[in-house]
C-alpha cells in the first residue's frame, strides 16, 4: 500500500497546550508535538477562560505536568475544579467531537478529577492518591505496553520501554469495594495502555496510564515529553540527537489524525535502541 | 466582623495503605454565604470522594478514638498559609467569598504522657516559632466542640500608621542602643556618619524646603540601615585591611573584593582576551556566552539564618529568592536549573554526652536536614525548575548555623524580539514603578539586618517566612511574557531590604525615584510606613514600566493572576523619596545612600593552624597501625566505613525527591549508570537546545568545597574548592577553557570585638582564602562571574543547659563551576564494559590530613600539595580525550580518595574491578584514601588504549587494573597489605544506607 506523507506546516494538526496556574511542562510538551511533525500553541488557561470557543479551533488538547495550584488540597484538584466550572462545556464538546486529549502527570490527575477518565461523564471510578511510600520521586520506570489496548496514542509502541516518572501522587486507586470489577472492565475494554514493569508507587495492578473508551483521551503518570531525544535518556546513548521513545506517542496521535500509516521499519529500529 | 457562616472541615485519606496519622483541616468563614452553601462548595474543594472522607459538624467522627493524644498544629497569625490561599481561590471560583485557615491534626499512638506528646509535636511536626501546637487527649478533643468554636487567626496591629522622627543628636551609648533596639545593625561610626550628613547645611535647607524635619525620619533610618547592612553592602569584603601573614610580612589590602575577586576576573579577561563575559559583578547574576544564540546567567545565594530558625521556610524562600535573582537579571532570564549545597551538623548529633551543649531553641541537626531538604524539594519542584547538582557536607561546627546554598542558572536570548540586548537594563525618568507578585506583611522585616548579626536565642520570628511557589510561578510566567513583549525597561527582585533596596537600586539607573507607600498591596492593614518600605515579604519584583505600556503591563499581569501595583515613578531628582498618603516621609540623596559609606578599617592576622573551638567533646579515633594490622582486612573495613560516612554515602533517596528532569533538558542527571541508575554524577549537564541554544550545546554544572582545610591552610582550602568544582565539570565533559566560577563565602564573624576576640584571625583566614582563590582562578584562567558572602555565621547564646556558648562555623568557601559542554562528548562516572582498562589520571600525592579518612582513623600524614599548572594541563588533555570519545567512563577522585571513587564507578556500572597497586613510593593508605586534587579514575576500552595513552603523553596515566564481570573489588597491594576481596553488594549496602536519619 502506498504510504501517505504526513502534512507539514499549515496543515499539521494543531494542539492546544494548556499553561498557567502552576503548570510547568508546557514548553517541552509543545516542543514534543513540533518534533513529531505537528503544531502546538501554548495557551494560558485564563486566556481560554476569556474565549472558551478558542478550544474548538484546535485538533487536540494537552494538559501538561506541573504543580497546578501548588498541589494544595490534592494534585489536580483545583485546576480540575476551575476547568469544570469555567470550561466544562467546551471540554465536553471537544471530547464528544472525537478530538484527542492527553493529560500527563498533573494533567492526568486533572483529567481524572474532571471525570473525563476513565469513563467520561459517568460516576468517578478512579483516583490518583499519594504514592504508597509517601514521597515525591524522580526516577526512570520501565513500562509494559499492553498489546491489545484501544489507545490511539500508544498503539504500536515497543513492548517495553522506559520513561521518567516525577510525582508524589501517582498511585491509581479504583473505587473502593468495586476495584476488581472496574479493573476487569477497564482491562477487557483495552483502557489500560501502560503498566509499570515493577511496582513503583502502589498503583492498582501497576497501572501507569488510562484511556477512555474511545482510545483518544489518554492520561499517564510517566513523562513522554521528557524523552523526545536520546539526549535526555537516563543512561548514555550512542547518538544523543536521535529520537527517544517518548516522541512515539506524539507521532502516533498525529498519524491517527492525518490518517497516515505507521512506517514499518521504525518498530525494529526502536527495539535496537 | 460577624461572619454569616463559620465551619471547620477535617479530611481523612482512607485510601492510604496504613491508617492515616495526619489529617489536614480547614477553618472557613464567609460573610455572604450560609452554612449550606459553604458546605456544598467545601465538598467540591477539599476532598476527592474516591479517596478522602470529609468531616464537619454534620458528620459523626471518631477517627481519633485509638489515638493517645491528638496534636493540632495551626499557623500563627500572619504566617503564609499556601493551602488556605489556594482554598480561598477555589471558593472564589465557585462564587463564594471566604477566608480560610489551614492546619494539621497528628494522631499520636503509643505515647504515655502529655509532656511526651508535646515534645514530640514540637520536635517533629511543627515549628513553634511560626506554628501553634495544641495537644489533646481523645476525650478533650471531643469535649472542645471544635466544630462550633471556630477562630481563624487574625493579625491585629495596634495604632494608626505614622512617621516618627529619630533624633541622632544623642550620646554614643544611646546611638548604640538605638541601633540594637531597632535591629539596624549599624556601627557607631556609621551612626556618626549619618548624623553628620543630617547636620550639613545643604541637607537642612533642602529638608526645610521639602517640609521634612531636620532629623531623619524612621523611614529614612530604616532605608539607610538596610542599604548599608553587611548583607547588602558587603562592608567586610570592601574594607581596608592591615594584614600580617604567617611569615610576619605585613601589607595593606584595599578591599578583598576589588583585589582578589574582581581583580582575578579582570586579570584573566585581559590576559586571555576572552570575550564571553557579558555581564559580571554589576547585576543580580553573572552572565556568560557559551552559545551563538543564548546567554547563561548564574548565581548562588545563602539562606543560613532563616534556615536555622525555620529550616523548611528558610530553604524554600532561599531557593525562590535566588530564582528571582535570575528572573531579575538583565531584562529577565528564564530559570532552567537549580543547585543546592547544604552544610549541616552530622545527623547523629547530639551524642548522648553532648546533648547539653547543643544550642537552645535550634532544632536537632536531623530535623534541620529534613526541613531544609523539604524546602528545596517544594521550591524547585513547584516552580518547575530541575535541581541538577548539589552536595551535602557534614561537620559538627555547623550545629549553630546550617549553611544552605541555593543556586540557579538562567537562560537569556542574546536579543529580545524588539532588538534590545537582554542583558542590559535601564530604568528611565518618567517610567512608572510597578511592584508585582505578593503583598506586603510584617513577615520578613529586618531580614537583611538580622542576617548581618550573630544568631542568638532571641532572634526575631518575623525574620522567618514561608515561600509561596505558586505566586512566584505565576509571576515568573508573567515576567517572561512581558519581557518578550517589551513592556518594561528594567526589573529587579525584592530581596533583602524589600522596596528600600529594589527601588533604591533602580533609582540609580534613572537618577531618582518617588513612591507612595500607601498604594502598596498589603496582607493586612496597620503596617507602619517604614515596615512597608523594608518588609521582605516574598515573591515580589519591581519593574520600571514606560507609562505608555502601563495599561498593557497591568492587563497582562491580571491575565496571569498576578497582582501588579503602580506605586510611583522614576525621576531625575537625585533623591529616593517616599510618601505615605501623600505626605512626604523620606527623601534621601542617592549619592549619600549608595556611595558615601566610609570604608571599614580592619586588621587581620594569620598564624597558621587554628584549631577548632572545643564547644563539645571529640571522640577518640582508632589508630589503624595499632588497633588492627596493616592488612587487606583493614582496607576493607576502612572502605566500608568511608562509604557509609555521611559525607560520602549516597544522597540518592534525598535527591530523587527533587525533580531533576523537568523542562526536558537534563542530559546528565544526579545519578547515572545501568539498570537502577544509582551511581553518582560528578556534575549536572543541561542540554541547551531545548532552551534555544545550538543543537548539541550544553552546560556542565559542578561544585566544590573543602571547609575542613580552613583550620590548617585556608589558602589551600580555596584552591581545593576551585579545583574540585572545575574537576567535576571537566570529568563529565566540560571545557576547562570555557569555564566560569561563582564564589560563595560563609564565614564566622571576622571583625575583632569584645564578643569576637579572635576576629582578626578569622579575617586572616579570609585573606588567605582570597589569595588562594585569586591564584588558582588566574592559573586556571577561570573567571569569577558572581558571588556572595555571608559573614556572621555564629551562634552566640545559650546552650540547652542554659550556659553561654558560641559556635562558629568552619570558614567555608563554596565554588560553583559552569563550563561549556557538548552532549555528543560527555562522560559518565560508571564503569561500562568488562575488560576495560582502569587508569588513575593525575599525580598521586602523600597526605591524609583533613581527609575523610582522618575523621575516622588516627593519622599523622600531612596535607597533600597542589600543582595548579599540572592540573590544568591534565584537564585540557582530558577534555581533548573526551571530545574524541576515547574513554568509557570518567569519575573525579574526591572525598574518600581513590578507593571510594573506584567503588562508586563499580556501583554505577554494576561491575567489578581487579586492581593491582603500582609502586609509586607513596604510602598505601595515602594512595588509597588521600584526597589530593587533580585526579580522575577513568576506564578505557581495550581498542582505545593506545590512542588514550597518546592523549596523556607526559601526564603519566597510571594503569590500575581492569573492569571485571565478577561483582567484586579484588585489590592487591605490596606487603604487608596483600590481596583482598570486597563484594560489590556490601559496598553498595554501606554506601546506599550510610546516610539515614
């Protein structure tokens, strides 16, 4: 089959990368979309509040990592509250329009508190609580890619790869009393795209990421934007300017939007790295 | 004030693996919402229903029923309460105007008595200086009806704002008393100088014309005191010093700063003809150009006195403060990396015998450690700035004052979008003065003058503050956007001295300034005009905004959720003036304020070894020659002892709580190696491409300090500090010929007086240190680009038994190095492949004095000498070898010496080594444990061996052995030492668990 070329420049899918109120990974998140061939614009949340219709002009949305509202009263709690009250409708429309959304670390916590994950607009089923060891930690974690996940961001990722985790509240907790029931539902629906290879924070069944039933809304604790290049790998790399595994998620979603196919050769080179 | 509704909420996290021991609680009052409305909003704000239970008067509670005691901790009035501020914002989002206060409940189990519970709470859970602790039994807790009797802390300030006149026409004793009572930290000579200024006819005439009294106002006296504080003016470094060296030779030094600090940089600049120093010694930070597109700003600060009183708040405000130095450098730099170095008393202090000797009112060393660490964690993480490099150094003489060094590196584009050079700023007459960020409170009053005094048990609690990272992050985002839009012409941070320093300094750019103090936003009413002027309330910056940009500047601040207030205008009057409610209350001649202070005259002497002051007993050390034999078993024992020593042991579990990768540009992280990445890195390397620099451009950041050497040879101490810092950056790939340095001096009071009888000797140590610093900087061609000094690091007060005690810190110079690097040619410390050859680079030297080994074992070995020219030649060759990717690993040899460096490279690589000590003529213990400067352990792939040896021709690389697959260190030394084996696992165990609290 003939391969389609990913459109560049003006026609590249454009992501809104949210900023402000203590979010702090907006620049590297926007850069990751650019390196992957997309477009991105960093938009302060209060600017969006002033013009909520702006959101609909974007092809996708990213809620980056950080310490929104200083993580006071629970991470993501107050940014989630602010979005729900001021932007709830436009977020709902955005997701209903099948546009992709990613929440990374604090952004994941916000998506969960907003009720967009794992079951949008239904009763809350999951929460992110304090790590079982009680501390913030910055370390690289090996991740297992769940092969039959429906997530559009993680499709075709290497079976195992590593990303940095940097959080104090990343332990997935499922609704008390119904954990296993919810877990099986999520698992069987392919809504658990990534797991930690080892338990690092007490997360239920080592869940590292969750997506919604459409596979378009992804929340994950590890930071893919922090591994766009080998230059920021945990260990030495042969070619630091070569791309890192984190960029693959961004390439995936851009391909999904444009309808391009995944180049076959790439998978093998990734394993070699 | 009558609130319509007052409620208390308590939150239990029921998802935690263990039953909750700490519960946050909130007191909420609102004048316009009723209880139901508050309760509805609170349910959304305070708890995540999936993991948390919210208790209030409507929900039955018995979560504390199994606790023996409940400790309730709440902030004292006026202390920054970040959780409460966030909650207030949340209520506002939901349309409810509310005041909130936060607190914590600790459920204490297994505690027998109330006294025990109170002591535990004061030690572990709260700082009585800023927090209130109430301890209850379960029964008392139920009976107090806490959901009904709700009182939020309120600051109540007595008296209406007014300006006082302060007469200086009083006897000398009264002048000195005035200085002490007002915490002015002015000497009698300085008071006389001020008095004489006010006596002059010109000034009297000018004041009459302005309608001011002839005597100074309290606002003026406070401005002068802050501006002339040791903290702001560095009077000791500027002093004229009569010096007598160890050899009896005398000389007069006209300013240590001009002669040895600035002098070194100017000499290097001239000799080397370097063109990459963009801004040095003139701004908040040094600025260098290592890249074709961006410049780097670098600065390190200390926050010692605040950290002694409130370790968490002191360190947090320290890191946020140095971030603002970078934000206020030039027209504003983006902070891209933090560094932190702590000097603490060992965590096992006090020993049972020394308990009574500890300073009264200061916390235990391990609590200071925990608090400072947490402050740096929150300060860096919540600001989104990676902490990439640091160190911890332990010595008992830091028991009276911990040293907390916070550094930041920032990025500036060469030019802003409007074409202005971003390192240059210029406030102009007519520009509006905007203060942006936090509001002013009584917190942080007299920080500058307080830190210019010795610490005693009556130190003011207002000098203690808690930082607010969220407010500062918003301020930083706003500042960088305003910068790129060209909205302001100058900026600086409000640090020590508050507005008096920031506006006072910027007034020099324009030629004058006038502010209206009553326009300043305040945390609560009732502050006096002088308090508004000198308060050091955090997270504030001062801008000069051309009036045509004022509206846009204000609107942008509002968008970012930042409070910005127009408080006056710059002018060209030659005066710094202030009004309160329209009435003039200060008018200070700028020349008098900034340039008239008479040079201090001091005398200094150096007599060689200056032993420690014996404020507590020393333990007797074992002598290796007597206690055990000279055999392989002793070497094993010594290595494991050193690996577990707090100065050497891994800091990983502490450092991993700092985010070191945010901004996605950290190329070499604090820990490196295979699998669990737990080998130590010699320096942090920041990749500059994500920050706008060249594709493979990078900067290596490292540090060095050697305070124990101060006791015997402060000249050498400076050189060891510089050499270690430079060696650390070179080890990872930094270019020794593109390397700049920062100097941070922390000294015990070096001014001789009745209270400090050996002040001249401490100043002598300072002179020697400056000489050593000058000599090595010029020898290495590494310019000093910024620095800071903190000169009153003594505890002078009572010990726990109520006796007078003085504890002076070890004279300490921290050197931070930043060198250009290239991510394609960097090197890590861990051994990489089995079969690689292991070499020692650098000439081994005899000498164990002051080493870590000498802290654990008795030795009479002397100090190892320093050969600067040889070191520099080695660093250049090393850098060339790095650029050609010849070596597989490189690690600097520092604390603990060669054997520790080998162990660390093994731990990082998860590999073993077979080492046979070559015959060098140096005693085996000195060879293995000496800390002589200028050395690396490297590993070299067999196929690169010849080219490696070519690179180091004439520098005699010493082959030690090879990397092995078997996870042991097999070490062979000449008789009687023999051959011994140490398992990697036991080394790792000692190293990783050595530093536990």
